[in-house]
C-alpha cells in the first residue's frame, strides 16, 4: 500500500454567532478551533481473483466535533444557518462555489442546470468533514421545480470517483415534475427512497417549494429513512439480503455494467472496515435548499 501525504489549509466561510435557521434559534460552531486538513492517499491494489480494480481512497483530517454545539436533545448542530464551518466538497478541500448561505438561514445549492454533466470545478457534492458510525441525522429540505438531489451516509472518499459509488442515497426529488420519478421499479427513485433499490412507502413528499423533514438512522447496520414524520424505508447493511439487493440492481458486481465491480465492493462493505463514513449532500445540478441539519450520535 502506497501513501502520499500533504497539508492544505482550509478556508471556510462563516461567523461565530447565534443564528436563526427556519424559525429556530441555533448556536453556531466555535470557529476558533483549528481545522487544517492532512490528506493521505491510500492506494488499494487490484484484486484479480474477485475482479476488483485498483483504486485510491483519501483519508483527510476530520473536523473536531468539540467545536459544534448541541441542542436540547443532545444532537450536534451541523449547520446553524450562518456558517459553513466543517463542510467541504467531496474529494476537495474547499466548498464548491455553487454551495452558499441562502436567505433565512438556509444552505443553498444554486444549480447550473446541466444535471450530472455540469462543470465540476464550480459544483460538486458537499460533505461534513467527520465520519459517523451510529447516529440519527435529521434535516429539512425543499427544492425547485423538477429538481433532483440526495443525502448520503457512510460515504468514503474515493479519488476520481463519485460519492454514490460507496454510499447509499436518500433520494430527494420533485416527484411531480422530474422524469426520474417514473423510472426505476415501483417508485424506487422517488423522494426518500433508497435510490434505485427500495421505494419509500408511504410516499408523502410535499410539492416543490415546500419544506420537508427527513431523517436517516443508522444503528449497527440497520438503516431507517423518515420523511415528514413517517418511517418509509428500512434495510440492513452487511447482510446476505443487502448483497442480494446490490446484485439485482445497477450496483451489481459486473465489470461491464454502468458502475462495475468497484461500486459493488465498496457498497457491500458500506462504511469500510470501521463501518463509519461521511454525510454528503448531492449536487445534481438543480436548485435545492437545506436547513436544521443535526446529528445525534449513539454508541
């Protein structure tokens, strides 16, 4: 295994202050806590027996969670409405230009309108720079007409590869106007679904322009998605059933398929050997807003 290390100072925008996000008063992080990124490139050799190609995983310094306040329920406030401290681009050391602080204490993605064919130098997925294992992530979101986005958990950073090659996706979609809502099987590309694998039932997303609530609970491999107060998806990582689902879908171990065997390898061992990973917000080229992003960590 080959390792290459380098140091990059991260410049993140924000302010140390109390702020309003949604209609709730949230405390912002203590940005005096230093955050300098160390990046180590781990080159994983090819596995010719199982057909897995060589790939490079990135291990970067994680932000110190002591800088982040907790709410009354003990959940860390990951986004307070006035600061992007602790966030950065996936496979990047800075925040992509299209992510910014929006009006009324929101985290806004200004889509370029090109979908996945957009200019990656301006956009890209956003991650919170700390790995989590067992937790409940809660968030609010809304989107523009015919918009598409998603939330990822247990993500690894794989050099030159998209975030979804290693991370399950909680789909965010304007079901009424985006054509992807009618693709897949039984609505498994509609909002709050485990994208392209398990449909959200009941499908209770609100129309575009309205705020929705969502949550993702991960506990020892059991994963639950909630949307607008209802549990809509349940699945269990690292089980034979999980492997079967991968093999039946687009992430199957097929070197000739759209994602190939690397996606199957990474998703089948979701979270890596430590079963932990990053939280990510997808840039699919469309306008989307987030607020009240919190995480309650469990042992």
